[in-house]
């Protein structure tokens, strides 16, 4: 199941579309998402910053900015509990 909504990264409000899964190979939860186009996040990634904290409401999770897609969105990934409510990933 996926999650969509507002999030904060580096003091910037963004729209995040994310989902996750348990990975049987390493036994950990992996999550990933797409940040809708936001010039400040693109600049952050292009400046060399990869490690970020993603906040959704009062939940936070360490994440990693990966790449800018052709439409200007930014892919973010993480391992461990996602920043969105856990029930969003139950299905």
C-alpha cells in the first residue's frame, strides 16, 4: 500500500508519494518515495547533500536523496520505519 501527503525535508514542505516493503534478503523494511518537484530539494541534492531527515507529522526517519527524475521530482529512499504512519503500509 502507498502513502501520499505533506512532508518536511530540510525545513522545506513537500508533497511525498511513498511506499515500502519488508525485504526478505536482509530482513529489514525498505521504503522509497517521490518528492513532487520542489526547486529547493533539487538544489540540495545537486549541491551534494544526500542524507536528510524526512518528517511527516510528528514522525521522522532518516532518508537519502537519490536522483532527480525527468519531471523535476526527487527520489528518496530509506531503511527502517518509514516517516508516514505505519497503518498506511498495511494491506
